C-alpha cells in the first residue's frame, strides 16, 4: 500500500517437523497483517503473532488440524502474544490443555541455558518461567 509492505513473512508449518497447524499459521498471519496496516509507519517493527501459542493453548486445535475460529476467539478473549514469546516447535504440548484453560507458561516464557535438545522427550519446562507479554486483542469476531 503506497509502496509499503504490511504483510507478515511466509511461514512453513512443517519445519522443524510435520504439524497440521495451517489453521493457526494462517489466522495469526492474517491478524498480524491487519495490525501492521492499522499501525502503519508508526511501528518500525512489524507485528508477528504466535502460532505455537495457539497450538499450546488448544485455541482451535493442534498439530492434528484445527479451526481458525478458535484463534479469533482467543484474540478477543485473551489476546495473542507476538512471535518472540514462544518458539515454533511444531508439536502439541503434553498433556494438551483444556481449551480456555491455558497456563501462562504456555503463552510466554523465558528459559535458562542450555536449551532443551530438539530430540528430547523431556519438555524442559523445569528450566523455564512465565513472563508478561503484550496482548494483541481484536474488538470483535464472528462466524458464518
């Protein structure tokens, strides 16, 4: 628009492993694009919303597929954190949380060094703690 690209970047839901999270990737990207358009050139860093948090919190589904409507509902009720809060790991948390009952550590966390090995069966949450984050909310949403 007027020579400015407000779109978020392309994502691959299958890196690092296969995960059927297109419902989370597409809806968080669409919302981020709307925030970028709304903020215009007042925001030097483009908004990118966190798809892994949507999987972690069961906000529409998991790596087995899902419904984008859950992401919009989550954005309305809880607010979505940006992409810096949680690395995209392309896997469901164990155990899967009850929708609407998501622990803060599944939304935004910081962890001590060293990072959890990629092929570990341990989730290494004992080395992490929840941190506060900016919430990106939508004013309303609806379904057809």
